[in-house]
C-alpha cells in the first residue's frame, strides 16, 4: 500500500437485516445513506490513526473496489474513514474515534 491508503475487507452484511423492533428489512429495500463497516487488511506508510485488524466505518458510495484472491476489498484514503473501532483502546473508552 502506498501513502495514506487503507485496504479494507468488506463485512458480509449484505442481505436481510432486522430493525430494533424485529421487522425484517430485505436487502433490496431503499434506505437513506448508510455507512458500512469493514476490517483493515493493509495500510500505507503515511497512515497514522489506523492499524491492521481495526474495524473502520466508511461511506460505501466513495470507494474503489478491488478483488484479490477471490475476496472483495475497498481502497480508501485515511481521511475518508469516519470512525475506528479498535481492541487496543484503553478500558472504559468507547472504542470509537470520530
């Protein structure tokens, strides 16, 4: 990876979802702008806030998709990430950096 790029493996959440009340929402349902979660697979040498294995929140509209070894990934700039959920966060913290 070069510069400030982050390679993110997509979460397999595509498909039916359930609302908080238990209503099934089909994958084809039109929803407002919804952000996606993924796991960081590789980072460039200028990435400062993200490490391998972190879960990151990003806008699925602003992405470049790539397929490597039969798996789908998203290539993003670090500044395009909205939040980071990391197990390395101190206890008592939320685990999200906004």
